[in-house]
């Protein structure tokens, strides 16, 4: 052996119980050649004398390690959380999971019971709650790691839980796709465990189980694509890692050096860029229409929600000029104080008439309309049933309400029925997009209403992308299905087909009176300008009068889908939203940039707007797009997909 060569030493000790090999001890070291004998003997001694019993079998494996293949990592930052009982330690795990972006900590923690009999760790997809280990009994063995040693470091056979745990946690935290880890030792004399991630560091919790309990396990928390899943397994099991600067002292939170306040922000920005998720803005120098000017160049705009191209309609411009002359610009206060004008009332009356409801209420944005309405309609103790692909504003409204959130499979009415049966409630609401903003498909409204009526649940439908788009005259989801029944809570926006700003809810008078008095986003917001109200009112009038725009938009949708099909892109849509699924985030950006270079502005939609690995082009059509523009766009997309 050359003195400069490195060797991996792995020890595994087991004993027989009822004819089965039971793991009792394991450890590994990466050492220089002169130290192999010393460390090997130390590990043998450690394996033969363990608190879980005497070993019947001990396996020692020594392999040469190629230095060039080793990754050196800096140890995670460390803090200690002192808790009085193991139950409080379990609560700390829940807090950590929420910090890591996991909304269902209890569901994740239930998997700990399944880890106790495993030889390795569980690899858990935290979004789908699915175990990913190829061998469920063996689990994932995070191996091939050690800490960097300095001359004079003590060599012994006793196990240093603390240092070895930091080494493992550091490797796991740097693994692709792993967002965190939970570890509880199976040593009956060691009740301390930890949670960790690259962002929060290594958080040691002093009590995570009862003293004397041999129940311990480890979960690697995964969030990513199928391809990233295999990369994670390969990294954990095969990549050699040496961790630098492993602390010898256990640091309490009060002892830690305070991090710079911008550190997390800087790291988050770096991560976004590395994962092709960093977003920038293009600055438009012209009116919002089918063609726009950016940096002095003309582009065909196929990313806008201005589906009927009426944002700069002459009638809307005239309404803006006239209302400004009459009312000025600012509203001066909330609607319940000084911010209510005749034009605000006129717009709400117009919406109620257009949507065939008794009344309506205007909110400053569609986002605020959803958040305010849902959080007003249900509270803690109630239940909200939400489609898994609902818009972020619906999701945030559900969370803010503090009601129990039950998510059902996308547009799957059988699953909705099942979830309602499994989650009975006295007060509840079922909420869905009418047209789903990233996929362009349409809610099955008749069956949706049947289910709500059968179970005495409020029905709520977000018509942001259906008004002006579906139905013979563009009246939306009810006209599309020729449905005479009303939705209890019909939400919509002015910022899509109507070409304006703001959101609204339409429904019975008692609903609107309730929201005016309870919806915080309405009560505590300065109202939209009378000028905006006038523009919105004019937009609805244009929509009513110029039905040909709706007809042309619907024709464009069919024509464009046909053109895409000529290039093997099989997309079916009846709405202005046509998703071209690409998958990889970097590839989606590449295709979008190629189209931009060729005069077409189409956005690449990536995580978190859509799931990781489901990146896409979100083509948004306008009634004013020409056949020639659509044909050329389809051709460019076809070419781009062949090149990626």
C-alpha cells in the first residue's frame, strides 16, 4: 500500500434472532493506507461489543478508493433543540417539516413506523407519499463517506453518534432531489436524533423517542422527477464523500454565530438559477395585443391572457378618458368608507346581469377574490374539497381558511365522491377552476353540481379562463354545458378576456352581503379606481356586442391544434390555453428562447407553477391571431422540439 492511497473500511455486525439475521452495528471510515490496521481493529472491537447484544457475525470490507472520485463537502451548520420529553421532540419534527415546505407533516411522520424494521433508510416522495426504495426491506444505504481527519485526531472504538451523524446528514443534504432528512437512532441508550436539510443545517433534537426503545429509523425526503430519483439513489449509495470541518462541540442555539440576514436569500437565488427556475421579465413597449414591441422589435404575442384582444379597444380607451375627466383617478378609500362610486355599483350590476345571478362583488384582483372568499366561507372545523390542479390563489385561500383541506384527483368526479364520503363534514365547500390555467381542460360542471347538491356542500367555480372563451357566445362554463343550475359562488376576473383589471364573485344577494361584511380582502383594501371600473364595464359591453371575437378565438384554437398535429404534437383543447408539454425545465427554456429569437413570444412555464419535470410552453391564443401566424408558430415549435 502506498502511504498516499485511501481505503474505505466498512463494518457490519449482526446476530441471529428466531433464525433471522438482525443488524446490530455498522460503521465505515475512509483512511490513509498507514491507518488501515488501526481503524479496522477499532471497528471490529466496536462491532463485537454493542448495547444491542453480542454479534454472531461480523463482516469487514476494505476497498481502495480513487481520490479523484471523492467529493469534499463542508459540514452542515449545527444547532441543538433542548426538549423536556420525546413527545415535544416529535412536535419539533413537525415544525421542521413545515419549514421544509411540507404541508402534511403528520402524513410524512406516519412513515417512521415502517422504518424500524428496515436495514437502511426510506426514500419518500413527500408530494405523492410514495416509497421509492427499489428494495423496501433493505432500504437505501447511504454509504462511502467519512469526515476529514487532522493529524493527532484520536482513534477509538467507541461510536461518536454526533460526528458520524453530521457526516451522513451533510452527504444526504447535498444529494440531488433530497430536501431533508429525519433520523431517530435505533440505539436503546441514545434518544437524541436529528432533522436536517441544506437550508436549515443539522438540527439536533435531544429527545425523539423513549429511553430504552430500539425503535429507530431514517427517512430521506425526496422531491423531484423519476430521473432525479435514480440520481439520488446513485449519489447516496455510491458517491464517495469526505466532510470537512465537522464540529467537535455540540452547539446550542444560543451559542451559534448569528448568520447574515441575507444568506438564505442569496442561497435561494443561486439555487433557482442552478435549477433553471430563475425568472426574469421582458419589458413591453406597446399596447397589449397580438403583436407587441420589445427592445424595438416586433413579436407575435402568444402568451397573453388578453384572449379577445380588447385591452386596447377604442371603447375601453374612451371609457378611461371620460371616467378620468369625471372622477379623477384615485378612489380615496375602501368600498365601505369613501371608495364606492356609481361606477363601482354599475359594474357589479353588470356582472350580475351577465352571469345571471342576483348580485356581484368586485375585488382588487382575482387572487384576492379567491383568497378572501374561501377564507370567509369556511373556517377551522369545516372542510374544503379542492381539485389538485387548482390555481395558486385557490390553494392559498384554502390554507388561509384553516379549514381541513381535502385534495381530489384532477377533474375526477368519482374521486371527489370518494373523498367526500371519507371526510364527512357539517359545513364544506367544493372549489374548482372552470378552465384549468396550465392545462386548458374544462371542469365537468353538471356532475360537479350534482355532487355538491347531493352532499349539501357549497359549489365554487373560478371562471377566470372560461369567460369570453367557452360557450357559444363566450358566457362561460354554464353556457358551454348548457347548464341551467347556478353555481353557489361564481368567481371570475376582468383581467383575461375582458381586458381589464380586478376580480369578482357573483351569486345570491345573501352571499354578496355576507362577503361585503366578512371578506377581509374586500373590507381592508382601498377600492380600485373608478377609471378601472369604467374600463371593466366597457370591456363587458364589447364582449356582449362583438360575439365574432369569441367565434374567431374558438376557430383559432381548432386550427392551431390541427397545425401542431402535423408535427406530431398531439394536443387537444377547446380553450385558449394550449399546453405543449416538454418536461425538463432547461429544455423548456431553450425552446421558448428559440421561438423568441424567431419573433414569437411564448412563455416557458416551470416549477412551482407546474410540477417538477412537467415544464411546458403555455400557448395562449387571441382571436386576432391570423392563420399564417398560427401556422408558422406550429412549424417553429415542431422544429424546436426536434432540436432539443
